C-alpha cells in the first residue's frame, strides 16, 4: 500500500487535511472508496481498513473533517468546526470526491461514512449523489425523536456561552447513556468496541475524544433533522445501491432498531438495491471490532458485486444478519 497526505482548500479557504491510500504501483486501481469519519475521531484511524481495500485494487481517500484531526490548526480547536459546520463538511467531501475522480478517471467512486460521517453521506445521497456510484453507511441510524429538544438546548447554550464553548452538557445528552449496556464498563468508551486494545488506542490518541462545541452540536442536530425530512429523502435516487452495516449492540443505531428503521424508510422510498448486515455482539465501530477482518471482507465482497461491470444486481431490498462474530 502507498500512503500519502495532502491538503485540500475548502470553498471559503479552510485547509482540509486528506489521507490517500493507493494500491501498490504494480496494481491497477479498479475503484475508489472515499471515507467520511465519525465525530471526535480522525481519518487516520481507517488506515488498517484501507490496507485491506488497497489489496483488492481500491484507492482510498479520507479527509479530517473541520474541527477534527490534522485539519485543525491546534489541539485547542478540536471539536470546534466553525460556522455552519456541516454544510462546509459536505462541501469538503464533494471537493475531495472531485479530486479522487480526477486522479482515478473511469473507475467508480463509492462514498462511505461512519457514524457522524454516515449522516453526512445520507445528506449527500440526495444533495450530491451525482458524483457517486453507490453508498455505504457504517454505525448509522434512521429518524429519531427528541432532536428538536437537543437543538433548542444547543441554541440556548450558544446564546449564553457562545458557539465555541465546549459543551459538556450536550456531550452528555448525546453520549451519556451509551455505556449503560456494557457492564462493568472500565472506560467511558467501552461502547465503541469489544476490543479493549482498540478502545485504549482511541483514548490514547490526542486527536480523538474531544468534547465538541455548542455550535457544533447545534449544527449536528440540524443535520439529523434535515436528512430525514420526507422532501429530502424523496430526492434519493432509486437506482443507487446502499449497504448498511452495524453492530447489534451499537447504541448509536439503537441496538439495531435504528438501522432497521432506516432500511424500512429506504424500502418505502422504493430504493432498488439495499443490503444490510447486523453483527451479533458488535458495538459501534465494526471496523475496529474483534471481527474487523471479517467485517472488512464483507465490505470488499459488496464492492466487488457492485462494480459497474458486474451483472449481479438486486431488484428489491435485501437484508441479512451476520452469522458469526
């Protein structure tokens, strides 16, 4: 695998840090996977997954979102993504997709997002789908309640303490209950994975785990509300394939119920090719789980079946649950 990094300049001038992983020089690139990482982490954490993708001929691109990783100018800004954060994050992803397509012409471009990144992908599924061949959602969720309350609290805190204020209140509201199902919990992040070494790596990484700002949460709640508005979901093209995967114990996906809810929404919209996989015992980060090699293999297998030259295509939604962990 060839690994490199470069900067992408956002539409209003922000420098966006990008990781690029390519197959070895003797291998032809047959497809591109663009990855959008989750909240309070960094795209660098997808290097192991990229290794498996590049082995099969896929180029991989992933940027650190605004307020994350090496895109921030200093560590004090982690979790503060600026004004209208998620509109700009989506714009950055579109710009990166254009770069990836230019560097790898005439091959399909797949867009994958994990957790927060999956909600950005859900946005681009109706607001920027033209650039992408198909979509992958990891650790995601469908429509949920109480978002209006969260949005109002965020607006209130922004008014009192400012948009840049790190919001322990909203952080607790969003993440505070995630460890309840995992007892005894030895860290605040046991909900991420059963692999204690992977959890430790996350905790020890200075670019991970930052508390996001009140303005960040305000914009995040707006994104979550917008992506499931009926008028927006109806704009999702019916002929674009979607693959969802999650752990059955993932609190973000309501222990599988939220993922199934989203699949049902896509079925109601008559999307032609939906597949999902729920992993028994799996938690939030299936690409950092104890069976991550198996999970990555399932992604590769799905990609192989959804290359443009493949004739296999599902005319109706197809759902499956993983048999092993």
